[in-house]
């Protein structure tokens, strides 16, 4: 073994150490289309939408939403979906690029804060906007997600109006 053989792996390890581990070993890329397992989760939740109960309370700074179910499997899938979407939106990655309400949501992602409380039977989120426009965008998202929970595929297949027409 010569010095060059020893150097190459060490140099490679040194270069890799410069990258955040989330970039190198991310289980799910945040760019591009949703991974198949996330698409399957959305389809599962649309199939089971009648088992969901969703309550939304609008607030001056955003909204509070509680989504629950008696079905433990549906609750687990709901939590998985929320965790992924939080991560994806938090990175600024596009979601539903064909839906104007979601294009707008991604545009304002850095002006919206989401706090999640895990419940035994679902989730509770408090979503706040840092600006008046971000509050409107967040509240519009609450309306769209409520439609998903109430109507399943009928709402999932539709495009939704943005909150801020013309901005």
C-alpha cells in the first residue's frame, strides 16, 4: 500500500466532514416530487378521511387546529404525514406545485411558525404568521386542510385559491 492509497480515503472523509449530516444521509430528499411512501400516506389519509375529526379555531395571529381519530393506525399515519410536511415546508421545498394555495404557502414558509402537540389520538397544531399576509396564508392553509379532512379525494384532487390574490 502506497501513500496515495492511504491518502484518498482520508481525504474523502475530510471532505465529507464539511457537509452537514442531514445533506449526506437524509432518508428523504426534500426537493423534487414527493417520495412514493409520502404519496401513499396522502392516499391512505384521503381513503380514511371520514374517520378524522378536525376542529379549527382562527386566531388574530393564525390558527389552532386539532385533528383526531378513534383509529390508531390513522392517527399514526397522520402524525407521519405532518412530520414529513413540516420538514419539507421548513426547507422551502415545493408541495403541490399545481395548487396556487400551496405555491403561496411555500412562498411564505419562512414567515409561518408551527408548534405541534402529539396527542394519543392525533395532533394539535398552533400555526402563527409573522406578518398580516403570512397570517392570511396560514389561515387559508387551515381551510384547505380542513377540506381534505372533510372531503378526502374530492378536495385533494382540486386546486385551491391563494389567500392573497394578486400579490
